[in-house]
C-alpha cells in the first residue's frame, strides 16, 4: 500500500511513524509512506500557505491553491483522498478495515482554523477522530495510518493477531494474562489453563460481552454473538 500525507509538518509524520509496528512495516515495504508539503506550491518568498478568512473571525485558514496543487501532483486513478477534519465521519475499526483495501491513500492534514472550503470537492472523505479539536490533522493522520497499517497482510509475523482485538465484531477484547500464574495473590482464571480451546473461546466471548456492556454499551447494538456450545457456559461458571 502507498500512503502519502500532505502536510506542512513533514518531520512530524515521518518521526511519529518510524517506530514499532508501523516502522517495521515501512522497512519491510508493506507500506510506502511519503510526505508532501503544500509550501512547494507557493510563489512568494515566504512560502505562505495560510491567510485570514473572509468575513472576519479568529485564526488563519489554509489556502486552496497549494493544497489543490499538492493533491493534483499525488493523485492517480487508484488514489483515495482523506481530509482530517472535525466535521468528518468518526474514525473507527470498521472504517480502517475498509480503507486497508485501497491501493493509494492520500491524507490531507487540516491545520490552524481549517481550510478554504473550495478544496472540499477534491476530497473523497472527511474523517475525524472524535468530538475534540487538535492543533492540526497530523496526529489524526498518524493514528489512522497506524490503524490501517496494522491490518495489512504481513505486518505481523503471526497471522490473525488483529482478529481478536478490541472493536472486532463491535466488542471490546476479553481480559488477557501472562506469566506468572499467580501474581500478588491474584490467579489467572482456571479456564485459561485447562487446554480446552472451545471452553476458552466461549469464556473469552462471554467476558468480551460483559466488559463491553460495562464500559461501552453503545457497541452492543451491532455486536456479534455466536452461539456457544451446549453446556459450555455452565461448565465455565463452575470453575
């Protein structure tokens, strides 16, 4: 997958996405990440990309022409342009799964008080991280790129790692434990030690439902609830 980010703060994108899983995916060639500054498409000596809004108001707006030229330079037939915007669709795991299939993503990072509205027709989708305001869209773009990269084939050595993570099937992930078996008097649930994969799977699903109901009940409306094997729930409760 090719990902380009249009931003005046190229070093922020590159440094943030050079570590951990995304950094390894870049080194392995699973994703190819590029940045392009709209300053390259200015004509004044100060490379001005922002100006005061017509009609008054605080702050500055990103000018349309530099952004337009940057998008034009990067856009190909397979390109899909995403604008980071507080007015956009809220980003979630389902959206990440849809966009992982794109061959070329172009992220346009809003900044300051926003962008000249005449650039909106050049954008395929506006996306927000939530109901809050950031200084610029660079961090939002990094978050989305991270989420999408995790879903690319080959990012993890072990296939299927992302299948049981939170928000898959609109459920939070079940509790997980590692060594030691007993830590400060707290024991690992016995069902996780019995080697019965069907019982373990049923327990994890039950716990995922329980935690989602407690912490994020809004997700349960669309949650997947496969039927457990007869008698499984009973056995788990006795343990």
